[in-house]
C-alpha cells in the first residue's frame, strides 16, 4: 500500500503502541510513525511542529481512556490550535468500545471538525483501508 | 505543600442515629412528653423495668432529649399542652427526626385535631387518656417494630446506593482495565502472523506478558477489595518487628535492583491488637507505591518506614523521595479508579483499598506531598 501520510499514535498502553506501530509499518511503506504514551506530551510536540517543517498530512490515532489527559481532553485542546496547523491533521479515535462508554460522549467527539472517525481496536487492514479512503 | 486527611469518623457519626442491629437486646428507648408531671411520673414508674423511658415537660425539653439521646424509637406526646400542641411538636420534628414513631396521647379529640395529627403530625397511633398499661405496651412494641423496619430499610438503601455507585465506576473501568489489555493482546496475536523478525517477536511477547501481568494484578486487587468490603476482623496481638521484617525481605530485592535505599525504624513497647490482613494490605500498597513512583533521574532515592507504638495507638510514617503528587490530585488519590500518573499505570484500586482498610481498623491517614521531592503518608491506627 503506498500512501502519503504520516501517523501519530497516542495510547497509554505500551503494547497497543507497539502493535499499532508495527501494524502500520507492515501495511504501509515509507511513512513516519510517531508514538506517544502521554497525550499531553503529544499535544506539546504537535504545537511546536510548524507547518513548514511537516507538509505531509498526518493522521492521529487516538485512544480515549487514558490517565492524566484522556482522548476527550486531547481533542478539546487540539481544537484550540490555529487553523493552519489543524488543517494538516485528521484525528481517528482508536479505542475499545464498550457499553460503559457514554454514547453522548462518543457522539460529541464526532462533532469536532478535526475528528474523522472512530475505529474499534484492534486495527486491521480493512479498518485502515476504510480510514484512508475517508480521509 | 498540600495535604489531605481521611478519617473514619464521618462514617461513625453517620451511624449514630440509626439502630445497630447487633445491639437489639438493649431496652427500647421511649420518650414521653406531657405538661403534667404526675402523668410523666406514673408512666415512668410503670414502664421503666421494660423500657428505657425519657420524659419531658415541655417541647424544648423534648427536643433537647431527642438531640442528646439518639436512638429513641417511640415518642408519646400529649395533645393539649400550654403553648404548642402535640401536633405542632410532631410536625416540627418531622424533618429533623423522621425515624422515631409518633403516638398521640389524648383525652379529648375532635375530628379536626385527628385529621391534623394524621396529616401534619404523621402519627402512628392514638392512645386514649387515661391510658391502660396494655395499650401503651402494645403501642411501644408495634411502634418499635415499625421503627426498626424503617431504620433497617434506610441503612440498606444507603448501602445499596453505595454498591450501585461503585458498580457504575466498576463497569466504566472494566473497559479500560480488562477489555483494553485483551484488545491489545488480540491485536498482537493478529500481528504475530505478519512478523518475521524473531527479536521483534520477542519484544512483542515481552509487552504481552506485561499486559497479562497488569491484568492479573488488577484481578488480585479486586479480590482484596471484596475481602475488605465483606470480611470480619480477626483481632490478634501484632508484632510490628515481625510484620515489617516480612516487608524488609520482600522489598530488599527491589531495593537493590532499583537503587532505592530502604530504611525501617520500629519502636514498640506495649501490646497492640489489630488484624494482620488489613495492616499487610495497607503497608504493601503504600510501600509498593513508594518504590514505584520514584524519580528516575534522582540520585538519592530512598523509602523510609517508621513505626511508633505508644499508648495503645500505632503511628506509621511511610516517606519516599519520589515524584510527588500534583496538588490538584491530592484530594482524589483515595478515590476508586483514580490515577494520578501516566508513567506507571496502576489499577486505580490501590489507595482506595488502603483507605477502606484504614477505615475498617478505625484509623486515619494523612498525606503530605511536594512535587518532585517526595510524599509522606502518616497513618494512625488504634489498638482494638
């Protein structure tokens, strides 16, 4: 699969970061993949990264339930970024969906313009493909 | 510096006004309000052997009595008194003392005062004056049964609400703590088919093992949690030197590997009685946190445990030179499923279990923390 994207994976679980990263490496070619186990730190790195430095559109794969800053908080903070920074990014929520998730929360997160879709873990080729078509 | 205190006293005062089912053998407490001292005297004289009788000549006296003696289950009140009537009195205490059963004593009744007594005073029975002892005893026995049923119901309701709230939190955490790691492991298994490199495979297996261990630890602390909620205390003499010695040997390995100095200092003179199991749980959780949340870049890493047993109470200090707790988090660290840190993810059970165990032992816990310098937990536990 040849694509011109780069990826940022934000997940507090070490194993999930590893699996998602390896999966992306194996299914795509020549893409940059950065992983973060801490959403706050990821946010900082994205903020520092000016548009000129990174013209490649970036997909953020974001977990929801994380200690410290969770996925919801991350999206809220991310939405405050300047438009020229935001236009380079698309967020896809990659999480475990359960009945414990509040449907209103899930619905709300999809209303943010930067949030593209929600994907249930684990990531598969089909799910990745449909994500790339949507973006 | 921030500090937070958790003590068992709120729970204790809360249960003050409700009936303790174990103490049912105690005499039933009855309050009689009447402006004629002769009536009060006669009432008390004939019933005092079977019941704990309180009497009041005025409504303020009656209110003081209700305040001073919690657990009064039946109130008799004369309807016609100077100033305020019996109905007025019952209406007044409806909100402040809802549990005691109200019985109206009256010689003269018209329809209007009966309606008022029922609707406003929320009364249980009428007893006609002059009263017969059998009527009064019947009223007390029936009233007390009703009182017990209502009291038990309100205790059960509170317990039920608490259990329900915890279940809600539990359902929420299950997705992250059980389904989360499972989804990760499933993803890893799917990926395993694609991985050719043995070293990469080994790295992944190592991470899978960590996830499985984390889930296992979660299930174990869940077990602790249920034991604490349901178990009875097994009181024995506690030898702190022996108890801390166990921890010293358990943590000496970790202390060497992670380069954290571990000092203990125990002074115990008198006999101390408590339950080993909750004490172990408290110390184990706090020590494991003290080692876990060390500042990785710090050169002088240490954990110190001081035990002082004096005058039938033990004071335990657990000090670390770790990363500290954020001021805004310190009030929440004892809550179920709260996690303050993303470096080392815990189950969210640990400190909640510590708090439950301390409450069970009638103790208190206090925490003082300075970010990037360290945290000190101070625990006080009375000898039982």
